[in-house]
């Protein structure tokens, strides 16, 4: 039995979520079907049912939950636009014309 790192285990469980694996056999079958692509996720070796079961039993689920939250926050930080704040302001009191002004 080969011990997997937290990142490898997270990758295995992420693939399990994406392929809707309901059992260990489903997950292992899904991983085996995509074996040539798994090295891109850092999963180098084939996954056995017993290894997956042992890792899930021994590893605290909060590690994966925190890691997943950090990944989602980092992705959101990188993809959300960071435009300067704009404020709508009237030029003259009572005027119906408005302009956008940059506010730093």
C-alpha cells in the first residue's frame, strides 16, 4: 500500500465528485478510465480500492475542506475583476445630467 499526499488525495476526491462516483469501485473505475490524464492533477500512480479506503478512513476530512476553500478563494481572487469604484454624481444641484467619476 502506498500512502498518498493530501494533494493527491484531494485530486482523487475531486475526480470522484466530477464523475459522480457513488462507491469506491465507481471512483477507481473512473480514475482508471482517465489514467493517461491523471498526471496533470498530480496523481501519478493507479489508485486501488484498498488504498483509497484507507486514506479516506485515516485522513481528517477537514484538511480537504479547508484546502478546497482556499483553492476556491484563490481562484475567485484571480478571476474577479478589480475595477476602481465609481460613483454617480450630479454636476449641478437640480440637474438631470449625471456623470461617472473615478473615486480612488
